[in-house]
């Protein structure tokens, strides 16, 4: 036990906490940027799939099926190591953002699709009766309601992105897990380092989970209030 305590003191002193904080900041940055890519692409995919846009709808379905059948580590390797063969070379950060965003977009598409399907079809006709085009009715009437339903699930997807970002060390990104591996190589304290990493990931995801649940309750109360006013 004395040796174990000494190991924890070692990795929690000197420059090691700074390295872990630096890695944590990079983990959050790449996850947030990837979420942005995921939301934009996933929303487009969800729309073309739900409304069965000619050509784009089938392509969207194919994209979702293909990406969901590929391990994230393989997609990261394709983006970072494979794209240079096509003349496109990306550094670790943009490669990780692109790969994580493309991967997450397939799942975000399902979230958006569920949100869109939860909106009554009559909402589009209501928008059209107000003089909006079909595209405008989807944008200004349907999408806001769909996002209200999808928002909590998107919070869970962000948590998944944070956990998935630990694989970004495979493309040389010095995020939290990569910094942990570096500290392990220097101190030879594998158990202590990975125990600290596990605790950091747990605290981060636990906090975000509670935020998502609070958001779900708040949106639920808001929706209940709307229904009461309508009745």
C-alpha cells in the first residue's frame, strides 16, 4: 500500500497534473468540434432520409449503414493515414475531428430522424397554410420541434464522443489518454496512471450525464406545460 500511495503522489506532482489537464482540454476541444460536424452532417442526413429526398435519401441510408459497420479506430486510420494517398494530409487534431464527426454523424442522423418522426405530419401543412414553402416549413416549423425532442439524446452522443476521443491517440493527438500513456512510459506506474484516467473520465461523463438528465426533466416540464395550455 505504501508503494501504491507513493505511485499516486508521483503522478500527481511535478508536471504530470499539467500534462493531464492539457490532455483533458484537448479531449474536450476535439469532442466539441466533432460534435459540431456531427450535428450539421447528421441533421442533413436525417432530413434527406425522413423526407426521402430523391438520390440523397438512399445515399444517406447507405452512409449510415456503412459508417455504423466500421470501427472508429479504422475510420481514424483511414482519415489520418489513408487520405494522404489521395493528396490530402491532415494534422492530428483536424483528422480526429473529421473522423469522430463523420462517425458520430451516422448516429446523430438516427437521433434527428427520431425527432423528425415525432413531429405530426400536419405541422408541415400548417406551415404551408401560412405561406411557407415546404423547405421553409421544415426549417422553421418542424426542425425546432424535432430538436426539442432530440436534444437530450445529443447530450448522450457528446458523452460518447468524449469516450471515443481516447482513440485519437492513434493519430498522434496528445489528448488525455495519450498524455496518460506518456506518463506511464516515464514513471512505469501503469495502475496508478490508468486509475487516475478512469477517475477523470468517470467524473467528466458523470457530470455531463447529470446535466443531460436535468435537461430532459426541464424539457419534459416545458412540454407538459404546452400540452396543458393547448387542452
